[in-house]
C-alpha cells in the first residue's frame, strides 16, 4: 500500500511565510520544514528570524516590511534567486486595531488595511506571476479570521474586521482568476488562538472568560491546531480545493 500521507509532504517545495517571527508564522515554518519544504521566513524582526533559522532546518530568514512595495518585491526576487522558484505563499503578517470606530484615527485604519489586505494582494500577485511562469502552479494561503465573516465588537477592531472580510473575498476572486494556471488560493479563518495579537486578552480574566463564553469548545485555540488546515491547503492533499476559507475556530462561526 502506498503511503497515505505522501500527498501531505512538501519535499522540494519552496514556501514564503510572512509574519514568521512569531505565532502562526513561526509555527507554520516549523511545520513546513518538518515535511520537507525550504522555508523563506519573512518578517521585520530579523533577530527573531535568525534565531528561528538556528533552531529549525531549511529556514532562510529574510527581513521584510510588508508595507513596503520594495521589500515585497525583494522578498520574492531573493527567493527566486536563492531557490529558483516559489511554490507556496502564506500571507500571515498582520496587525489589529483594538479601538472603537468612533475613536480611531484614519491613518491607523489605513495602516491596518495596508498590512492585513493590500500587502496580501501584492505578494500574491508577485508570487502568482512566478508560479505561472514556472508552469507548475502553486498554492497561496491567506490567514484571515472569523472576523472576516462576523463583526468583532465588543472586542472592537474596525480596520482588522474590514481587512479580513476583504481578504476572504479576495481569496475567492484570485482563486477564480488563477485556477487556469493551477494556482490554488485558499484561506484559513482562525478563531481566538494564542498569539502575540491575543496574548494580553487571553491573559486577562475578563477577556479569557469572554472567549470561553462565546466559543462552543469553551477555550481559545493553540497555534498547533492550525497545522492540519494549513498543511491541507498548502500541499497536494488539497489539490482540488480552491477559493475556500476553512474556519479553525472552536465552533465560533457555527453559532
């Protein structure tokens, strides 16, 4: 019998992961390395990326601020120069804006949209051009959120919710446009998972109780619990899946 897990392997694949200095990005880098991929770990904090590369094999750190078009271009170009190709893009870099909409500065709203949505489009476009030229296709996975489907108030995040809603539909649009090139575009929508974005909320008694009360599984998630969906959408195991967003949320959206 052939190996039933073979299609989940990423041998000889090259994956770019943004926001790889912590949380979901760092965990995904470890995951992909463990199944054979060469990982381009990108983030602003180069020291953290270098530490990750020391601890995890086949990780190449590249400093990148996704708000900079030039940095995004250099990231993809450097990947191609070093590895000759790009097979997988994980758009994970993101920030939140924990403030009520009436009080938020327009400049901050724009900054969140730039990081959480516009950079995802630009990096997807850059990688898709290379994937098309390679004629071998590829996989793009956007890290969205349950708040791409439902509002977040009273945990106010107007820019974040707007960006993640846009990212979910951008995922569908790019999937439709690029399916002919065998480029699959999907997303995952985490619920409240323990990362730098949520640590303060989870650590606080009222925040944690709110999460537990509103999550059917009655707890926040761990970054490792995103592994299954992330690997499915990035590997040949998901070769007939495109335009989808998989919620990994403890039942949040099922309410």
